């Protein structure tokens, strides 16, 4: 294992989805190009007719993970457009426990009010007898009650909004006259 592999393994792992356009994921050559370009970190597919790339990437930050995957995809497939980023936000009690460095039982008691201040967020979804929570809600609750998050994978909503705004602007620019494109780019730079 190389030094860069060891450094990468020590970085946080980020999971998110990219909404894509301009490619056919049923084409084996395109699927293979995505796999090779992203070092197998990206798995493309169709969800309700929409092309989605499920991503798991180790990187120092969420933003760097997203930007590096987008750059790799667009270099490998010039016709590809990334339309939107969707952070992976759903977590189980086991994942919450892992991020806190606590046991499953400890987190289960927090979630049921048997330990801690109470008011733990309610599950966003139920799968069988197990719940799934929005990590953003859980991490906000934990921080507001001074719990230490040992393995923080907190995606900042403002970063997601900014990245999605940049992608939307880029998508719209191609349909505008050159003078309008220049004005909008200047507006974006002025901020």
C-alpha cells in the first residue's frame, strides 16, 4: 500500500448522490469509463428514469469530495452534466453510535428518552422495527446538548446549496446570449 493510499484511508468517507444528464448508463463503455475515472468510487444507475451516481469518496472535506468526483467524471465523459448534489443524510442507530464512538444500546436509550435530556429527533423513516434518522437533525440535537461527535461527517447545508447553485448557474449559462452570460458570471464573482 502506498503512502497516498494510507493518507486517503485516514480521511473521512463521504457518501452522496449526483444527478447526471447527457449519458446512457446502460452503455457498458460509459459505465466502465465512470468506474475507471473515479477509482471505483462512483456507481451510476437509473432511479425513476433519472440518472443517479451513488458516490462514496474519502476526502478531507465534503466539498473536495464532490468537486474531485465532478472533475473526474467530466474529464472522462465530456458530454456529461452534473445537475445536482444530494448528500446522503439517512443514518441508523448503529451509524449514529459509530459517529459518536458509543454503543448501539447507549444511542438507543438516547433515542427513546431513557438517557440524556430527551427530545431526540424522531425517525424520518421506519424499516421493519428499525428507524432511520436525518443525520443533519441528529447532529444538530447532539451539538445543542454538548455531545461530542467523534467521527464527524457533517455535511454543511450551505455548502450543498452553494454547490447546487453553481451547478444550476453553469447549466443555465449555455442557453443565454454571451452578454447575459458575462453579466451573470460577474455577479457570481462579486459575492
